[in-house]
C-alpha cells in the first residue's frame, strides 16, 4: 500500500509500505477513505520534534475490511470514524471520560500512521465508532474532522465550561480553534470572541458562531478581551496554539474563577507559577479524549446540524502529501485533506 513517511524534517515522501495485518484479536483493518494533515504534524516537519522515517498521520475515516476474533462493535463493511488515541474504553480512566489517558493509550501516529491507504487499529471496540450507514460523499470531510480537530475543539470548549450566558474567547484560529468556536456555539455560549488576524479564518470563525474578532495578541490581546468584558475577562477561554505567548495570553484573558481549556500541543512553554497562582482560574486540557464525544458528534454531522468539514480548505490526493505539508507550513492552508 502507499503511505506517507517523514524521513527527516521537511522530507515528506509517499512510498510503498507493508499492508497491515491483524496481529491481536482486538485489531481491525480499515481501508481509508480520507485522511488529513494536522497542525501537530508540523512539529516534526519543522524539526521541533524528531522525525526519522516516521509513519505519519493520526486522523482517519474509512471502511472496515477485516476484524480480529474478539472485535464486537464493528464489522467488515462498516464505515467508521476513529479517535487519534487508541483506547480500550473500559478502564476506570476511560469510564471517567478521559480515553486519551487510557491505561492502554497509544497515539495513532508513528507506530500506525493513517496517512496511508489502510491502517491497523488496535483495540477497535474502544477506538472506532461506526456511522449509522454509508455516508454521502459530502459528509466525509465533516466525519474526518471528528477524528481529531472537531473532537479536540469540542473538548477544549467543554473544559472551558462554555455554555449559556458565557463569554468564550478562543486563542488560535487554526482548525482546532475554529472547531472550538463551533463547539462553543453548539454549547449555547452567549458571546464568542475569536482571536485571529487572517481574513479567511475570521470569515469561517463568524460562520461557526463568532460574535467578535480580536486581532491583537499578547498583552494587547488580553487588554482587548478585558475591554470587551467590562474589565473582567472571559468566563471561558480556549488555548489552541501551544506557544508561550498564546498560553499566557489565554491565562490573562480568563476572568478570576473562570475556566481555561488548553489543547494546543506545546513545546518549551514555561508557566510562571506565581502568575497562575494569582490568576485564580480553573485549568483543564491536554490530549483530547475524542472517543468520549465521537458518538454524539457523528450524530450531529449525520443529521446535518453541524458542518466541521468546511475547515478543510485544500484537498489533495495522498500522493501530493508533501505539497500539503508545505501549504500548511506556509499558512497557505488551514487544514489539508488527503483523498485516497
């Protein structure tokens, strides 16, 4: 089969990889319909995280081709959406709603790599969710978004306790930030402030429910949020970037007693303890437990109540994955879908 391999930073190749096979009775083989490139993949592309013949990709939808003897919830022929973290969905931590910290958690990238024609998904019962039927082609991008960015943005909004009567500020206008705007709207937030400097992303943020746009960053961004909230700050803040500036901007924009949901994958971010102490806020984040939300998100998409698929603004065949990485790295694309 064909699959994406990152040999080193900036060196993305599509080459022949061995077809996956059932190894454990809990495995499933999925013939992928679509996959995509994530902002977190750029950490390897830019050399911030090491890459050495790394199998790329962790977002995926497709049709089950084969299952192990112990798999009960999906069967060959089912169209499935999978989380980017493998989980059994039965351990105590999973049952508490934090499947990304399952005792058997395994990230789909690197060891599996779903930027490929097929993938072996371990713990299929706990990781894959079947759709109500075979989706219409126009639903595939939306279902693909549910595999990571929609689920991550949704988790961020839930962690920030977005809801009726709340003002929500979203730091970051990438795919996850835009999905957090969508989630905040669906959760009933009264006011949603998207922090963005990019006209096309601002337009999409407004489509998903943003009521205000703030272009300022850093201390100026914090000051603008406070100006818009009678000097108090937002009730709920989502951090969806993962840099020092964005994280401290998010902390500063959260009102005393408010909630910060952080999902931006961060490197070299140092949080001054004294600033967090005196901020007096709730914080919750990390790798999103997408599996917790998948059944509900799939149904919302199936019923055409939400359309997260609009976050894909460039679609390329798998063979042109290198161009997709380049486009996202240069910010010519928000999120790239790869078709098979």
